[in-house]
């Protein structure tokens, strides 16, 4: 069902930062824009700040030499309650290349706030480190840490949002399309944390976003409401649907696993509900436009092959999932440079 939106044509000011694929991106941004700031939600960033992060990520990806050592002397601690491949490796390798010391602390056996309060944890960490990266079960923990710590806190995944993933995804889509102007993204599956951050970011950047989910698994109302507020200003459309056919006409289709970590107790509830939302050859052919070319396929990974996506799609030349994974590092590097860099 389409939601109300402002049908506006958006014209960016002439001095707006270019898209990631544009050849005129600044080689070295003048100065960090987010020094000392937190990233708890996509809502913490303005569209201009997102574009600045994208410009920096593009500059780093083309020529990293000017940024090597730019975070020398900085220490970043990663507190992870959930297992990780992409998030952990990119937050270790990327900062290390910029001269920072990245530490990993495994909280799988004991969640943050159990041994001592989140507030006390934050008050200790702020004395020792320059940035706290959290991958946790509850959004509440991220918000409490950001409230009490005097150093930047980065949400590297919680039950409500996954902002770093969404930033990497839109950066990647901009690379592939050459611009995000006029772009349309369709989400198929569960209205989960990644869906939330993508919806918010698309609305902020003027990208049309369609969330296609089974009944009862729609994105949260508050996220939709916040996205609509930005969409009215940028001219983006935010659409909710239960029909996979609603993905027709989009340049990219995105999916995620049908059951996130920590939702094992919902296995019976979800059994069979998502089957018609699988992204396979037959669906991709149904939603393909007159030109006959499949939309780009996106996934935050890890993928459950044979469930939410088939091998034929994820291994096709229209799949950009590993570009998204690589760009996690570049976008996170850019984000940390803007938070911690001395300029």
C-alpha cells in the first residue's frame, strides 16, 4: 500500500558533494565533519553528512595513501554480543590501516550490562579508548552507552538498526548506478533492522524504497513515520506492500535472512511464511523491465542459500553482494575519519 509522500522533483544545490562514482570527488576532504559524534541511528546524520562520508570513502578507495596513519594514536574497542565476519574484520583491518589500534572484546557469554551497569562500563571505557563500536542484541544498550560515554559510539548492529550496513549499501548502489538520483530499491523479506536503516537512509537521500514483507512482518511504525518525514522533503517514495510483484521497476532488490540472530524462538511462527518472497530466477524474470536485464541483487550477508535467495541469483553477474561487503570497510573508515580524524 503506497504511503502518502510529497511528489517533488529534487534538485541538489550545485555545491552538493558528488555521488561515489563521480570523477570529481574531492581527493582529500577539508576537515572531519563528525568529530566527537555518535552513530546510533541513520537519523543521527544529515543528508549532507552522508554525502561527505561517501565522498571520503570514494577518495579512500581510489587512493588510500593520504589517509594512511591519519588515526595514529587512536584506540577503538569493539564490544560484540553477536558473532560476526564482515563487521569484525572491517572494523579491525580498516582502522589498523589508518594507524589506529582496534581491540575486540567478546561479549557472547555475558551481555553488556549484566556484570556492571552500561553507565559504569561507559564511564570506564571513555578513560581509555577513543571510540566504542557495539554489536549487540538491544538498541537500548547502544543508546545507554552513547548517553554516558564522552567518546563516539558506533552502532555496528542492534535489533532496531544496522546503520553501517545501510551506508555501505547505498554507497555501493551509487557506484553501480553512477548516481542515486532517481534510484529505486525494493526490499523483500522481514522488516528487520537492516530494512529499517535502509528505509531511513533512502528517504534521506531521495531514493524510492519499497518494503515487501509478509503480513505481520512489516517494518516498525516509528521507522516508517520517520522515513516519511524525510521523504516529504526529498521527494522519495516510501511504499509498503505484501506482494513480491511490487518489486517491478526497481533498479535493485535486497533481501536478508528470514530469521535474525536472537529470533530462534520464532522459528515455528516464521515457518513457511516467507517462501513466496524467495529471490530466485523466476521472480527476477517476473519483475524485470522491458529491457530484459535483472535488477541488481543485494544482500547484507551471511546468506542462507536456497532459502531467501538461490545460487543462480546470488552468483549471477547482477549480484553485488561482495562489493557491498568490501565497501563496509571503506565507508566505516570514512565514518571513523570524520569522527576521530584531526583534519
